[in-house]
């Protein structure tokens, strides 16, 4: 089982030919309201990729809360750890250009009220094979969750997606087994623009690292000396929103199933390639049979 301690947002998505510059107004071609949030996205991605998944987080008591819960449940995610707090749910305003690039503004809402694991969250994490974390919850909450597996002698591997990019405290890094930034986040964390240099710097902080490179694939490294580059599957991108979350969720599934680094990267890359060919965040994430079919054809 995989536990995801993270954010749930309602994505307010506008599709345009080109994003407006400061002071400019443009006409969009479509608007959609889509359940998202980096935590919920990773939970749905992992569930669709074949894992049992429990989501731990919060939504508000507004109109968006029930929709976010329903989207997780529909994907087969256990929502017993999704609590309701007073006030609005988290939202993300997303502008998607016709070429697939996007820009995002996140307003935390209920996510900001999460101070750490609560209720039976620690028990759920302790039963898990992996714990997925991101940085759309308060940092103190993320640090507290990261330390749960060691505190209860759990086998759960702690996997961190450091997004949105922020300085990472030592007490978080000491609890992380695998970090999965994109190349921009890796540069921000290490001060090194070259992804391979950034990968080496990350391995000074955590035992394993994956740096995603978009259409150029992904890099993997570990302290045992292993270095890998997995090429991306060549596809026409329609919307890259949540491609990184799809990658992270699928990567966790492959690793909990015992896949080695090369196989896990290939599985995650295939899932991400399928997701960018569809619009939306959670709505774009592939099911296991689709990932397996794509891998068979490679």
C-alpha cells in the first residue's frame, strides 16, 4: 500500500493560445474545473497505476470539498484520512497554452490548516510500503509526516517531490529515502543548473534521486554509484499539467512492486507520456492496462 500525505486542490483551468503578459487580456477557448493538488494527483496516479492507496489531508467545508473527495474515491483511493476543516478548500488557477505549457497559482485553503499527521494517519503510514510527500502543505506538517515511518519502525519508503520548490530543512532531508524534483526544482535546491551536476549534489543530501527532464526523460542516481538516463517516450503534448505527479505516483508503484531503478523509471516515464496527451490533471492519468500496453510496444 502507498500512503500520500499531501494537498487536495480544485483546479480552475483556462485554455488559451498564449498566456497573457502583465496587463494584457486574452480570450480563452475553454474553462474547466478539475480535481487536483499535488497530493491528490499523486494518489490518483498511483491508484490507477495499480496500487492500493490511502490519502491523508484536508478539504474545506465549501462546495469544492465533496468533489475532491469523490474524485479520489472514484479512482479507488481510501479517503478515510481526508478530513474536513472550516473554510475554503485549496484551489489552483491554471493557464494552459495550446503548446501544452502551463502556469499555476496555488491558494492553499484547507491545506494550510494541516499541521501534521492526525487521527489514525500514523497507523496508516506505518502499514504502508511507501509514503509520498510534496510541499503544498506547511513544511512543519511535511517534516512531521516524514518522520513517522522511522518513529514506528515502519518499512515505508519516504519519497519527496520538492514542489513548489523551497529550502529543505535538514530534519526533512534526513528522513527522505528518494527525492524526485524536476530539473528547475533541482537547480533551485542545489544552485547547479546542469541536471547531472544537480543530481550529484542531491545525492549529498539523500540516498537516491530522480531528476525529471520533461521531453528529455529522467536521470537517476544512488549513493551506491548507479547512474541512469531514461529517455522520454516521444509523444505530442497537449497539457503537461500533473505530468510530474503522474511520474511520481507511477514510480512509487513500480518501486513497491520490486522493480529495479531502470524498470521503475521506464514505467513512470510511460505513465507520464500518456498523461501529457490528455487535458487536465487527475483526468489525464492513465490506468495500469494503458501503461502496460505502451510498455509492450516500446
